[in-house]
């Protein structure tokens, strides 16, 4: 076996624990295995496991309760300071920033993803087949703590291998869960559209095509989570001229034709 340094083992252990959380194998609220069990699973010393747990606790993903164990508190990094900072911005500004983060994450995921990432994304996409809406939203008027916590979306950020992107995204979603924002949000994509969009994003990331990944994510976030006014009318995320919208529609139609032709070739 190749020799590894202490820092490499520490990074690998941290990545192992984090993946257990981001994939949902360790659900939010669950207690993780005790330190000796984790040391045996990862093949490292207990001090290395302890440091990894401490690191994840420092970003809000884990919490250690004396006498009870260590529990999963968030599937993504959280920051109280970031949440307080975002509270000064409008919903329109927050949603626009979230859109930009998702597009950049898709691009970075196509460049940095691993085979393990692809397997996790495929499982998440399969799990969400049949949903009547993209799970990032939850019930706009309810108290669903899982809103804005889609495993597929979270794993795209995990595949991007950029901790700052993931932290900013988690902070944005925390803000969208607040009562003053939840009632103004809606999801206009059908279950079929959601499945199609996720399949396109996944396919581009699998092929390491960052250009297609960007285009696929742009199409998805355009109708993923949107703002509605008091008359329950959708407020477009971007103002476009009829000519610009026609170009977008033509590009989407061309993509659908290519996908249909590729499907026929595979059959």
C-alpha cells in the first residue's frame, strides 16, 4: 500500500465523514457512529477522527452532546454570521445570487467530479423520480425544515469541491426558509420537467462538459424556485425581450431534438 501523510489521511477522513452526511446516509438529526467505530471504518487513528468531527462541528454540520454522542445538524455548512449578513438583502437579490451559485457549482462539478460523485448523483436523481416538484422548495406555506435541501442539488455542490460555494449556498437556503420569504416563493416546474432537468445536468457533469452543465443548470433554475406576487403571478427572474426569449426557446427545442436523436441511436 502506498504511504500516505498525516495531512492526507486527515483530508480523506474529513471527506469520508462529510460524504456520509451530504448523501443522506447519515440523515439530519441522526447520531453518527462512535469514535472507535469510525476509526475502524476509515483505518485511521482516533485522534484523526476526532479532528475531522471537530472540523465538521465548526461549520455546523455536526454537534457533539456530552454523554449522548455526536449528531448530524445540517447536511451542508452553515454560518450564523453569513445568515445575519444576508438578512439585509431583498428576496430578489438573494434568489438571483442563489441562481448564480448553482450555475457556477454545475460548471465546477463538471470539472472536478469523481466517479464516486457521479454514483451519488445518480442515486439522488433516481430517488427523486416521481416527485411532483423539485425537492428544493418544500411546502411554501408550511414548516418543512427540509425545504431547499434537495440531495441532488447539494451533491452538485459537493462535486464542485469548493467549500466556499457550498457554504454560501447553505446560507442562502437558510434565508429562503425564513417565514418572511417562504410565502413569496413557488415552484413552477412539473415533476417531469424536474426529472428532465436533473438528467441533463447529471449527463453534462458525467461527460465533464462544463459548457453543457452551465446551460442545463441555467434552464433548470429559470423555473425551479420563483417569486410570486400577491396575485399569485410569477415574477420572472430575468427580464427578457420577446426576441431574446425566442432565441432561448429555439435553443431548447434544438437541444430536445438532439437528445431525441441520441436516444434513438442508443435504442
